C-alpha cells in the first residue's frame, strides 16, 4: 500500500496540464488499485482477529476436556467405592439377621429365670451391628450425592462447551434442544426413591439406586 502511495505522488509531480489520455487512464486505475488494497488490508486484519479468537476457543475447549476427563475418573472411583460399601452393607445385614435368629432360638430354649451372659453379649453385638448398619447407610447416601453432583457438573460443562461452539457457528445443537432432560431424570429418580422408601420393610435393605437422598439434596442442584 505504501508503494502505491509513492507511485501516485510521483505521477502527480510528473504530470501537468498536458497529461495524455494514457496518463489519465493510469491515474484512474491506480486509484482503483489503492482502494482495493485498502479493502484487502481490512480483510486481512479481520481474518487475523478471527484466527486469534479460534486459538482462544481451542484453548478453552482443551481445558474443559481435561476437566471432564478428571470428573469421569472421579465418578469411576466413587462407583467402585459404592459397590464395596454395598457388599459390606449386605454382609452386615446378613450377620444381623443371623444374630437375631440365634437370640430367638436361645430365648425359646431358656428354662431359667436368670439372665444368660451369652444372651447379653449377643444383644450387645446386635446393637453394635445395627449402629454400624445405620452409619454405612448414611455413608452410602453421602457418596451417592457426591456421585450425582459430579455427573451434573459434567453435564453442565458439556452443555456449555457445545452451546458456545454452536453459537459461534450460528446453528443449534442437540444438547440445547434436550436441556430439560436431566431435570426430568432427577424428578423421576426422586419419585422412585420415595416409592421404594414407602414400601420397604423396617430395617430392610434398599438398593443404592432407589435410596432416598438426604433432605435438601435436590434443592442444592
């Protein structure tokens, strides 16, 4: 562009009133070339800005992907822990039932009025088992809440990433059209949990997928 300006100034100094038709035509063409060059410079500047924006979005996308992978690993670890706790809970419930059956048989066979030390020991053991049973239930509910929290974070991060990419392209995404799906799933999960708790026997075991979350859990989502 600077070269065209120098040429234009040289022509202005060289030509005068006796300009030929060729010189006049060249001056007109030179002005057109200068105009196109200015437009080209503006377009190049715009493209550079777009390129910088693309680099920024790529960096953000990479960061979000890293966070998602970390959340997925955490969820897998929590699922393994939940399975282990479920197995422990089943074992504790089974042991509790065995102790109760043993105490009932002992009471049926008891023929004297004095208290058998073995019965007292068994009753104390049953109380300890019941306490441990309740503690494990609370622990499992807390872990289920944390698991659901991480799932919601992943869905939120994924929806935000697809939404920002879609808005830059000008077209809606499938995740945007299904934005209410997670809420519907949470409501259904809560109804199933309420139904399971209403129909469960006192002291019975409730699977972790139908267990009632702690109070206020759904309000914090």
